[in-house]
C-alpha cells in the first residue's frame, strides 16, 4: 500500500529516506544568503538603526530567513514547487530498484 506513494511519512514508515536531508530544498548559497540577511535584519532592528515600526518589523521578520537558512528548508518553496538545491545523485552503492510492472520479465544481471 505504501509503494509508489511520495508522502514523506510513507517513506519513513517503510524504512526509506525520512531524514531531514531528504527534505532540504535550499542550496548552500541560498542558505548562506538567508542566514546573512536574517542576521542583518535582526541586528538593524535590535540596534535601533531605523526608527519605530521599521525596527519592530525587522525584529519580527528577520527570524524567517534566519531559521529557514539554518534548517535548509523553506515552506514557500514547497508551496511553489521549486527548489534551489539539486537532487542528490547516486554515486556507487546499490542500483535503483525496479518494482514496477514487468520487473520479473527482465531479471537483474
């Protein structure tokens, strides 16, 4: 029942990926930029380099790029269906499994 589904919990239930690295959708440059931007926004807000409401807004909204940069996962990218991180390539290890129809007709080897 879990085969063929792409739901993250299904992958975890069958002992598949389920690790955080499988959900990371930000490239290293994107993460670094977000961490720098979030840190700068928080610093400018806390040091009162801008007046009143702007300082409060920077203190509030500076957390989003900082946290998403540290985590490497952006919920807006998930909603938009985009990512800046390329999928991992399989180097070495076991070849990919073929469990689809007709897998028995062509034995491995």
